[in-house]
C-alpha cells in the first residue's frame, strides 16, 4: 500500500490541490450569493434571463 502511494504521489498531490481549489470556488460562490453579489455584468438588455436575477429598480 505504501508503495502504491509513493508511485502515485504526484497524481495524489495534484488531485488534492484541484479538490481544494474546487472547494474554495464553491465556498466563494455560496458566500457571494448570500451577500447578494452576482457574477453577471448587470446588462440585462440582451440576456435571455432578463429580469429573473435582479430585483426591479
């Protein structure tokens, strides 16, 4: 078992880094959504979801 871990240490390290990055992105998106931030540019004129993501002013 230790031999298998040593042989695949690079793959394991990269996988852990990518998993951490994905977890951080998901937490950031959830935090931003709770704070009312949006990832769109705010120009709803050409958006097919116009009026669905922002409260009317």
